[in-house]
């Protein structure tokens, strides 16, 4: 069923329960049962608000381009206020009213309360499960409201059972119902007001998003990561620093990050990735070495990597401690390499894909010395600049 269908089921059940409780409450004279009847009536009104807020929360308007998701949070807040009103009514009657129970109608009252208890527990369980599956805070809030009604019915059942045995504790059970309702109401208010004020998503979700972003080898660090929750949706806003060499394909990297977050994190409505280079862009050329200054012929036998950068005299030397072609390709990405010089392209299709995706060009050469091989690429670089 859809969200609005669950809200309608809740509405009809609460109306039916309220009518039965009022009838049994007037027959028995039980204050706690009449209070529960008022509670069920407030539940019914809250269900109407839940239905309306759910229907309108899905709508979008040019003046509300992000949608009306927060209507569901507002609906949940209104439900909390209905709970407080119900608690006030019950408490006022318990403190100032006279409580007399007609024991001849107690079996009717007990039957009504047992029915209300079982039906409320069933609906609360089904509605909360549907709220989680459909990601609806209003349905979840309404399920807790229904659960409160079930607890209230349990207290009334104890009160009527005691009266059946000759003990009139109805006033005290009514006050216990008030405390239960207020506890639920203020818990809902705290949660939903946080959502209205753009509270952050839970820490586990934020960390999962952070791990997804940092899993991209092009990303050097995250400057800012904001994840807010509104109406059961998540809005992600991140600012990242890209390694040298990655910035040339920065837009594609950002798009890939956005797609992966939307795919792996539930209920993501929008993802915004802002990017900037970690430092000034310079051409970086890596030359693979097998032994000393001898050029390595393939990706799987690399022992050292010499990295030459424009406007820098001496090369950086990196010990290569990985031997799979895929790991070597990832190392090149992390180092921000633009061109790699080797005897042959990698044989691994995965390694080829990593290099292609990150715009790393493989220069094949027959030269034996790394500096002789570098001169080929330098000449090519100079020629291309002169043509420009």
C-alpha cells in the first residue's frame, strides 16, 4: 500500500475505536476509558493531518523546487501537539473529577479495551514497518502514536480489571496514561523540530558517504561534507580537493561520485559535489624502472617509479611495493601522473580502464634507459607546445 492508504486505515480504525470507547466509557463511568476515547479521537484527527501532509509532501512547485518534504515533519509535529491536548484532557479529569465505576457494565468495557489493545498493536507494527519501507516520518510518527494508544488501552484494562475485583484505582491509571502520552509527544517534538531545523543525518550515514567519496583515488581530501535530512530525504553537499592530474577530468569525477552516492545510500534526493584542485596543476610524467636507470618493460615488474614534473630539476623516486597491474594503475592515479612511460601497456583490462578513466596516457617505448625514454616524451611535449 501507499503512504496515504496507511494513513486512511489508521484514520478509520481510530474513529471506530473512539466511538466504542466513548460508548463503553459512558456505560462504565471509567475516567481512564473516557480519556482513552479522547485519545483515540485525537489519533483520528492526527491521522487526517498525516494523510493531508503525505499527499502534499510529494508535490513540487516552481516556488518550492526542492519539494514540500518538510510537510511530513510539520504533520508529525501537529500529531505531537494533539497528544499533548489529549494528555491535558485526561489529566484535568483525573485531578478534579469524581470517579465512580458501574461494575455491571465492566465486561463490555473490558471487551472494548481488549479489542482496542490488539488492533492498535497490530496497526502500530504494520504502520511502522510501512513507514520505514516507504521512508515516511509521518507514518512512523503515527505508528508511535498508535502504540501509545495501545499502551493506554493496557493501562485502562488494568484499571477495569481492578474495578472488577472491587478496587477503584481508575484515577491513578488515568494519570499514568497522561505520563505515557506526554513522554511520546515530547519525544516526537524533539525529533521533528530537529528535522525542520535541518538536522544532520546520523553519523553512520555521514561516515558511509565520506568513505564513498574518499574511495575515489582522484580525491585528495574532503573540505566540507554536509548531509541534512528533510521529510525522510537526504541532501548531500560536499566540497572536495582533487589531486593533480585529476582536475582535467574533474567534472566527470564529480558526476561519478554523485551517481555512486545516490546508488549506495538510501533516500538520497540530491547530491552536490563542489571541486577544486588540491594544488597548482603541472604535467607529471612517471617512468617505470626495473633496476637502477633501466626502463621496465611491463607493469607487473616495476620496482621503482621516477616522477618528473615541469619546472622541477630532480625527479621524485617512489619504491613500488605492489605488483598487480591494477594496484600499479591506482598508484599512478594517487600520484597525480599524467603520462607513464613503459615498454608496454598493461595486460589487465581493469588496469587499462583505471588509466583511461583518469586520463593517464601510456607511452610505449623500446628505449632501455629511463632518461632516453623521457627525452621522447619531452620532445613530443615541446612539439605540441610549438604547434599551439
